[in-house]
């Protein structure tokens, strides 16, 4: 089982999480191992479901808009 999630921060709706809070949230959801890939303002979670033509933005970037980034992780079924 794979958990992927982002934490919005520095916005009215969310103050973000520190690493201890992230670890606890993962533990509560059954995770036993974890890797933090970014922890920054460019963190973006995009999803394209089976049969979808478009990719959707699933979080609120801290700047309010998506940034150009030079790396990413793709999960393909």
C-alpha cells in the first residue's frame, strides 16, 4: 500500500504540519515507513484518474498558483 499526500501551508485554510505531525498522521493511517520528498512551497499533488483526459490539482500551493519545478514523481498503474 502506498500513501501519497501533500500538506498545504502558509494559507488561511492551513498552517501546515511539522515533521512530527506528518509522522503521526502517517502512523495513524497505517504507514510503517516514509520518505519526505519536498516539504516546500512548490509541493503540488496532481491526479489523473483512469479515463480522465485532464490532470487535476488536488492541493492549494502556498503561492496560490502552481510553480514550474524541475523534478517530480509519477505513479503509473
